[in-house]
C-alpha cells in the first residue's frame, strides 16, 4: 500500500490507504416499518439454511497464497476491503489501495490502482476506470470489478496481454461504489435503488416510512400471496407454486401479489415508501434534471458524496480514457448516448462506439443496446454521459446476469422454457434453494396470507451463487479489449545539435502508437475558438511538451509547447490526422555543465520523461 491513512468527511478529499475493518449498521432499527414488528438490535439477519450470504464473515485468508478467491458468492463491503487489502499485500509492486471519499453513512470508498509501478506511476499512464455497485441490489457488478482486479494481478507475468497492459497502462478499480446500499441488501435483503439517504417518495411527510420487511424472519424479503376476489393472479393449474395472470372466464380463487411487508404509514398500501429513492446514476452534473422531469436525481447534481467522489477523482485523473460502469441485470451493455438527443451525437463518435460494441458481442455473445433512443425521453444525469460530455470519454454500462429464461434449459421437453423449467432446474441443480414454498402467515393487517416465491435477489437480479464465477469470467475478454484501445504515446530520444556560440537545438519527436487519438473522440476536440482561430480549453487537452533545463536558458518561449492532438490507428477520428509531431527548442548554455530533460504530459496518452541529456 502507498500513502498515509486518514479519514475525512465528504466533500473534503480523502486519499491514502485505509486499515480494512468492518463497517456495520443495524439499519433495520431505524426503519419506521419496524414499529409494529419490533427490532432486536442485532447486526445482520437470521441465517437461513444454505443461505448464500456471508455478510460480515471476515477473517484471515479470503485471498489464498496463489491469489485465488472463492468467487461463487457475494462479498459485502468489509469482505471486499479485506480482499483488496490482501491483494495489495500479495502484489505490492502492482497495487496501490486508496480511499477516495466517504459514503453517506461514513464508510470509506476504496479504489485500487493496478499497474506495474516499476514502469511508472498509475497517474502517468493511460488508464481505464472500472466500478460496480452504484445500484444497491446489483451485487454482480461489484463482483465483476473485484474479479477483474484479481485476474489482472494473478495473470501478470504469465499472460502476455495482461503483462503488456500493466507495464504500459493502469486500471482504477472501485468495486463498491455504494457500500451502504449493498451492505443493506446483503444484511437484510432490503429493496432500494441506490443510496440509503432518506427520501419521502410518497410525500406523506415521513421519509422511508413504509419499507418492505422480512416478516417471517427467514432472512429474505419475498412476496405475499393475498386472497382477493378482485386479484389479477391465480394458481397455475399444473403447479400451484406458479402464479399466472388471470384471464376472462378463469375460476378462482384469485390473489394479489404484494412484496413482503406491512402498511407502515397508513396509506392503505403495502411497502409503499422504501429505503432511499435517489438513483445515484441520475445524480451526475451533465443534463441533470429536477423531480418534475426525473424524480430520482437528488436535490441537486452531485448531492451524494459517492457521486461527488467519482467526479472529483475522474476530474483529477485526466489520464482516464475509458469508463466501465458495471450494473445488473439483463445480459447486455448500454452504450452512449445516454442523457442527450441521439441525433446530436457526432457521427464519427457513434461509429466508433458501435465498432467497440461489436467486440462486446463477439466476446460475450450478448447485444449492445442504445441507452437513449428518443429525442426527449431519456436518462438524465448519468455517469457515462458526464464522462463523454465533459472529458470526451466513451463509457459503457454493462448489465450483467442474463435472466433465467436465457440459461435455464427446456427440461420438460415442451419446446419452450417456462417457469415450470425454472422449478425443475432449481430443484435439480440447487436443491430448491431459490424458491420458497408458499407458507401461511398471519399478517397483522391482512389476516391469513402466504409468504414465498422466488428469491429474486439471486434468481433474476443476480445469478444464483453457484453460477457467479462463470458470469464473471465471461466479462474479462472485452474488458481487456477496451483497455487496449486507448492512446499510447512514445517519445524518441531527444536529439541535441550545437548551433554555435553556446546555442543548442533540442529536438524531440512524440507519436501515438495506440488505437484511439489523444482526444479520444470528436467530442474531445471541442473547445473555445479564439479570434486568431486557435481552439482553447478543449474537452480533452492535447499533449504538452516541456523542456527542463539546468545550466542553460530556453531562448524562445518558456519551454512549454502544446502540440495538436495525435491520431491513433482508429479510422473513426476525422478531426485529427498527424500521428507524430516533432518539437524543437533552442537553448543557450551557461558556464559550466548543463543538461536538459524532456517531459511530455499526454494526459490520456500518458506522461513521458526522458533522462538527463548533457549539453555538449
């Protein structure tokens, strides 16, 4: 680990390395809905036989000596931090574990820098940003980020592709974007979109007044089957566990389905005002909207400490050229544009996005889906839209975990995959773990109901824990492909030519040997056009060549030359054409020994530094 350890409250910046430890909070104790049920005050929830939750079970050795981890599970925040810490101890030359901020409840937000530090610091290499877990129940996305971290570290020195990537590039990996929300899900199986910040969604004057609840104490929040003559559901004629939509002429009994819980606020509805309500992926500052347009964006852009920390970090690390923003579920990837009219996206940028997305389909067999297709109805305030608009970065939203209909086979041989096959598969492969038979329950308000149904947290939202690792593995090839696409600068050895009378010419050539240009996209070229035609303040800054002189003086200018953006191998960059540029300086030598150094601050293409070169 590198740096010092300290904690600060958002919005102040926090850097350094933490001491991994358990951050626990009995959230159930402050839920208004517990008033009728009581609160034990104990951390976590009762264990269910065979339950695939290990929240809080930290201890030595989550990472084996060979770097392997049990991936067929879901790790809470404390376990994730422990794994990151053990990776850092196992691979000190490839890692730097940092804290970049605190969550709403004060948990440290951890990020791992992964690169070969012997070839340079992460901030001086082109970098890919990977995160997961912005949405609380999307647990797979955190596992993908953590798995990618482990794969990079374990395969360095063995896999030539990964070795080259870590020698020349860096990864910023943040598995737990939202530690508060994901821990609440893992500890209590709670239902919430994102942050735990209270929000009065039903405008009854009390925030979070009616969340879903685990009434029967089995550690899961399932469904309630409520007898109702006007209900929209009936039992399947072949399997009474299955509920089917009621049609005209059907015979009863009929039911309505409710999420497990009570009417905690007296509005006549069950679980009508759950925990939180702000969607942090609607809280970013580009094309953000208020509640009358989009009701989950927060009080103002970056109102949440987790999103503030994200923007602060990416703004401070302008070497980032790709954003991989993990979500769950569906089994596809969302592409740009996200929070803008699709017709306003530059055509060359769209062609590039489609090109990169084609490799996702090649590597995973899954489709690429536009995030916005309507001219006015769109997602506002998303991370990938902010990254593109403010930095020219192409970002992606992979939705992991295809639905059961895509991986459960036709076991009964009727020619289609239905819920009947789901039950057969669940029983044969998992011992029935992911479906709870409907069980009578005396509800304090509704009377006799039944609690049961699919455990959707691991059957639909995320994969069953026995299938987690295979879902993680399939993501790696495209992650590595994206990582290879960034710009990558190289510099020839500076050449010094004596011109006479103590004057020397220093000449250096800089070129881009990567795929993307140093501006990344056509959006990256946009800036403020000055009266003389120069474009200033570009979205993505072009490389800056700096001459450092000891024992001499730069004769013209200040030794700083900003060169135009350099093209890469990409055919989707009409705004740039040069792949290399030569810069010349004149230096007057003073008495005694003199030397020069050249630094190229290429931002998204990396930073280059020559060694000291004596003046003849």
